[in-house]
C-alpha cells in the first residue's frame, strides 16, 4: 500500500503551539512560551561567513573544473548516511519503501514545488514571490536520506543579505528600502542529489613538448636591411595512451529548477560531514521544496561533472606542455546516490514587474542572488561623467595653466592674457 501523505505537527508541552526547529541549537523551540525540546547531538556552529576560500578548504579534495565548487570531501569527514545503489533508485516502483507520498503546491511562475505540511503552508513562492495557487495533489517521490540542519538564524541571514546589498552599485533605491523594511525571509530546505562512483578511464591522445629553433629574419635596423636571429618555439607531438582512475564521493547536484544553478552553485561549499539522518523534526517551522529534477536527469548532470574532472586527470597524466585528447572511454562501477535536503534562506524582490531572488546559505551565511539595475542611476552617472569630462576640457583650454615638465599645471603669471606650456629646460 502506498504511504499516505505525510503531515507533521509538534505541539508544545506547555502551551500547545507548534514547535519550530531552532537553527544552530539542534532542538525544537516554542515561539510563544520558549519551551525547548532537544532532538540532535548538540549545538551546531556556524562556519565563517563569506570566506574567500571556504571555511573547509583543507577538507575539500576535489573541485568542479567549471565552477570551482566542492565535488568531493575527504572521506574522513563524510557523514555516515547509507548510500543507495543507483539501479535500485532508477527502478523505483509504486510499492518501494524508498518512496513516500507527498502533497505539493506548484508555483505557476518559476515551477517550484513546495511540500504541504499541517502547520507550514506557503501562500507565496519563496523563490519569486508569486502567489502559490496550484495544488498538484499527492505524488510519489523518493524519500530524503539526510538533512543538513539550519545553522544560520533568520536574523543572521538578514544581516548577511544587508551587507551584500550594500555592495550593489546602481541598484534601485527601493532595493535598499526593501532590506530595511524587515520583511521576513523564508527558510527552505532545498533538494539535492549526491552521487558516488568508481571510475576507470582509457584514453588516447598526444603529448606536446616545446622546443626552440633559431631562425633568421630580415629586419630594418637603422635604415638598413639586416638578417637577425630569433628563437621560435615549436611543439613536438608524441602519440600517447593510458588509463586513469578516480573515485567520486558525494558529487552534489541540485534537484530543483526554481533557482538557476549558477546561483545555487555559488552558495558552495557545503560541509556535508554534518549531514544527519532525515527526521521531520528538522523541518518544523520551515518549508521543504520537492525535487523537480528526477534521479535519472540528476545522474546525467553528475556524469557531466565527473567527465570534466576525468578530462583534467587525463591531461595531467599525458603531461608535457600541451595535450590533445583524442578519446576517453570510462567505465563506472559501484554507483550510488542519496537524496538530501540543504538549508537555504530566500527572499524575493519585485521591480518593474520582475522578480529578483536572493539566497543565503543556511549553514555558512554565504549570499548570492540576482540584482536589478536602476536606469535612472546609470543615466545620472553617465551625465555626471560627461559633465566632469567637459569641465576638465574647459579648464585645459581656459583655466590659465602651464605645464612645467611632467609636473602639474601651474599658473603662468609672466604673460598677461595668454597661456603657454613650459618645459623643464626653459621656454
């Protein structure tokens, strides 16, 4: 029998109100009377916000070549969540215990799906501020295996977003006013896939080694034609072939399409070593986004990420100064996956009929988003620049200055009614 739609509510033992998960505290807290119910292994600690290299650079052992985001973590810092064989997930059937029945609301604008629970419903889309009106009904989806609990509080997320917005030049004034109005942000658990695989790749190509030859060319020197020696770089190509191996752990793929991947990729790194087994208590008081990119499509994206890393390994194995890759044949073994939820604070700003999304990493506080441009501010800046240029030209022609050597212009009082330039060596 299919599992009925899951709805959860956690009443406060003191007043009966719904408890909410408290970021960074691993506990449920009543927003009315302050009663606290412990659910986790202890308080979590927020990593340093907006770190240039990421707060866990020593743990990241593999980055995506295209984005630089963490693809693989040191196995010593991995979570203990169970990996599911990929084939088992791809053969998902109606009676599988890997799936559950959920009800979702669908955004007609960006396509986001927000799960419905008994005490937390979305009246507007947390990603684009569009009213969420379409009830998609009950659907079968893969259960999450793990969740990364919120560490950053809403107040901390607002502070991070405010700092980020202060650096937006030529943004509409209304954007700053929006940040100051204190509008609430939405805490959303976004769905991701992680993939593991052992790979063996056969490659063929060519190695290019540089060498230099002396050639003579005809040049004009002091008005005369002369033969001059020059060093010219050449490349010696040698056919090569071989094999490389790479074990991939927790290649992270966004499982929803409401936000562009360029935004969510820029939220990295995530320290997945703090993943905990999924429990609905962590979602209390927050929204949960349902996945819209199925497992098979997510697996294709992961394979593309892996292919970029494998090509990097092949170039390193070929060596030399240049490399040409003729072909790579890769075999994948022991492929597995997890469905996990990662914490994101979201806000949406509407300007000239368009929605602009801002997101904050709920673990580290890293901020990313889209920004509107103020046409009036840009036009004013252009006018000011033109006025400044015109003023400088006018001063240059009418300002009564002489240039002494390479120094600044200085008034010339020796000639009445006219101006001249004077060099260091006299007139």
